[in-house]
């Protein structure tokens, strides 16, 4: 049995870790696997000890995972979340409403046809196909107008934010080109 432990310890540990994803539990389960093998040595036929040990380990891990759900203790945060309304917190709702209202105003401030395209796409969250069908336009035309409306909205939002429109297209660590 001692030579089995030396020979298969790493294999059994990796099987347990693969199944549980918990290194410390895997160490315990590895010990339990070898203990169970020792206790049931009389029932072992002596053929393919590697497969036999892996099967014991898999069974130990399966039992551990089944019991894990029963061992979980709900935290105060988890139990309190059940009492919150699904609608969310009032301050979050107010903030979201303000952001959506600002988006609506910015969309409507664009010149035609971008005002309607931006409103439909960004505010109402319609797909380009839907907008094209409703307005009797080609889908590619609508997609181009969405692209241009997006650029115009970036410009509007950039004026408020200190002129940083378009920075989102720059990758990390890249400098924005200075024209000028």
C-alpha cells in the first residue's frame, strides 16, 4: 500500500483537484481515497490499482460536492438580498432614469435623420433591421446612419466631459494624435 501512495499520490490529488477546484479539499480527499482503499483492500481483485484508486477518488469527490451544497452557510448579505425588491434601490433607479433622459435629449438634439435613428437605436434599443423595416430604408443605410449618429453623440458627450470624445477608441497606453 505504501508504494501505491508514492506512485499514485500526485495522480489522485490531480483527479480530486480537477473535480473540486479546491486545492485544500483535494488534499483531504486524496487522504480519504487512500484510507478507503486500505480499508477495502480485501475486496480488491488486484488488477489495475490505478483505475481502482481513481474510481475511489472520483466517488469521494462526488460525495464531497453533493455535501457542499448542504454545508453552505448563508451570509447576512445573501439572506438580506432576498428581502430587497426586485426593482432595485431607489437611488439606482433615479440615476438610471436621469442617464436615460439625458440620452433621449441628446438623441433628439441631433439633426435629421440622425435624431430619429439615434433615438430608435440607442434609446429604444431597436435593431437596425427593425428600424429599416419601419422607415422603409435599406438596412445598410440605417447602419451607416447609426454609425454617424454614434459619432455625433460621442461628440456631444465629449463636449460635456472636457472634450475627450473619441478617447474610447484609443487602446491602453496609446497616445491620442495631436492635430495641429
